[in-house]
């Protein structure tokens, strides 16, 4: 069945709510960096489901772990524990302990939005009644659920759902003075991304993050870092905050943590996590065995292949190649989370569609920039092939 066939059966019927728009392609299988559609056409996936399949499609280690767990135990209530969740929690807290120098505790959930919702509730409980506000940045993206959307610094996304929950304010990204001016006694936390993914792949300046950390320390605020897109080695370190040498109080994760299996997590320093008591938060699927088996397999495999090193090396290779392409005026980002800023007069959506037609999956993250986030396992030959496709497309579309 083609991508549009189901939408045209019965004239205009489509079984899906129209929140994503009409699909451009229907994919049916993948392997590594490659995808194939229902007509058998091959594509290079340089988007990874938006930084999700960082170990590539159908990764054998992750697939095997999910299959083994499916034959053993999928789920039990959180009234009980299970070995898969316990192992994944120990692994994740160990990684974050190494990165921060602090003991912490983790709560598993189903997505990045849920992880941010949990972090926002934790901040409110930490601050106490009357000290509940959270300051985040314009251009940020923290999820589609209502509180996560309110924290998202993109006012156009708020408009259809007004009135938004209160307690959220936004300031320009990388502007310490603006952030300081927004702090008053009602503020409990600052929420930032080390790299604004949906905002155009815009990195936080390391001195800015360090100054924000110092300001939070001075004022007794939590620093929450949203690592949903940047975490799990994507930027060349295990976590994006490591580039700045800062230590967050709370970290949210999802996407690559399951390599395609839906799972998220919020980690907090032990003394911060302790403000949550039984009944304060929960989820039916928190720490479900099948999802956490995927998490453990992802961590094991990323450690085995030294995923941060691969992201640094392949990211440098891809960045250098892209900078030599006529029509590219800037390459920004970190590791293998990159944006290609295009020359004046070139529409990013047109480039995305033309590249897709030639077999390269990217996305137009802004009107003038493409986002590239290939698997960390991408090969040099696949990088060369992708850059050749973009070169041909830009040669065709340049005014």
C-alpha cells in the first residue's frame, strides 16, 4: 500500500487524526541507516525519527533484548519490581552519576513530554506553594502535553489551547541578563535545552550555562536540563550538559534511550528526588519490563561501540563535508545533531522534499535550515552519499 492509498480509500477517509499532516512516504522496514518504503525504494535516514534510532534501525542487540523480554515478562504493576527495570535504573543512574558526580534517582515514563511533566511537578513540590514558576527559553520545545507545552517557548503553539496553565515565563535563549530579570520569589526552577532541537538546532553557549548554574545556586533554584534530543551520546558526550561542564539538578531523557521503543526518564539528584513521596507521581507503565529491557540494551551497545566517540568523529566528518556544499552558509550543532543553514532564497522545505524524492530523509527544522541527525553508527560512505544528494538538490534549487 502506498503512502497515500489509505487516505484516498472511500474518497477522503483517513483513520488517523490530522495532527501530522499528510504522510510523504510509507516506510515498512529499516536496517542501520537505511529505510525502504512499501514500493521497495531505498532511503538514507538522516533524521532517525528525530534523534531516536541512534543505533540504527533494527539494531540486532536491541531487537534481541526486546524479543527475549517479550518471551519472559512484559509488565507488572508498580506495586512490584522487576529485574529489567532495576538493571536499567542502575545503569542510567551510574551514567548520570559519572557525568555529574552526584548520586541520583530515576523515574521511568513513556516519552520526553512525560519526563518533562514529571520534572515540572518535581520543581513545584521542591519550591512549595507560592514558589512554583518555571522560566524557560524562547525557541525551546519541551513537549505537547499541557504543562510541557506551556513550558515550550513557542507562543504560536500555545494559541489554539489558551488559556495555558500559569506559572511559566519565557526569556531569550543565551541571554543571562534577561533570565536574571525574570527571576522573582515565585520561581522554583529554570528549564533549558543544551541544544534547542526544534528551535533550529541552536546550542547553548557554555559560559551561559555555567552562569545559569551559578545563578541557580545563588538563588536556591533547580536547574532542569531537557536532554530528550541531546542525551544518550547524540552530541558527542553522553549528555549535552557535559560540553559546558555544568551539573544539573534534574535531567529529562527519552528518544534514543529506547532506540525506537517508547520510553522516557527523569533523573534528579537524590536530595531533590526525595521531595517526591508515595502518591505524588506515577504511571501505569513506569519501569515496565519490556521498555527497560530496551534501555539496558541501548546503554550496553552504546558503551560497547563508544557511541560518544562515534558521534564526535562522524559529526566532524559530516560537518566538514556539508560546509563545502554550495548553498550552505552555516553548519551548527554538536556531534551528530546538526542544522544546515541555507543561503538566501533557498526554501528549506523545498530542499527537504527534493532530497526525500532522491532518497534522503531529513527535515526542515526552520524555514531556512535542515536538521540532520543520522544514526551514530552511520558510515563514511553513507555520509558521502547523503552529502552528494544534498549537493545535487541545492544545485538544482539555488536561485
